[in-house]
C-alpha cells in the first residue's frame, strides 16, 4: 500500500472547494432551510462518543470523530461569516 504524506496540497484544495460550494449552497438557501442546516452543523460540531472515559475510545475512532466535528464547525463558521458580510 502506498503511504501518503500527512499533508496533500491537492486533497486540501479539493476539500476547500467542496467547503466553499456547500457554504454557498446553504447561504443561497431559503432562510428556514438555512437555519435548519446551520442547526444541523452546530449539533455535529461537537463530537459525542457516549463515553465517560476518553481513554475508552480507540484513538483512530477519536481522531476521525474530532476531524469530522472540526469540518462541520469550519463549514458552519464559513457560512456564518459570509452571511455576516452580506449584512
């Protein structure tokens, strides 16, 4: 199996493009749909594993959950920044 470096500029560019597209779609949505989508992102921006002991969750699972929650937060932040800039 080919090993990849931790940072892949092409993959990062694709991620940024997807984030921008999703943010724009949500920004252009009707206000009630936009509010629902922003709420959905907000709910998912904090990882919940149901464990009292963080050491009880395998590190690979935790890393994935944290990265996913971080991406939801970044998308939500990008949308709210664009909405604020619109006035």
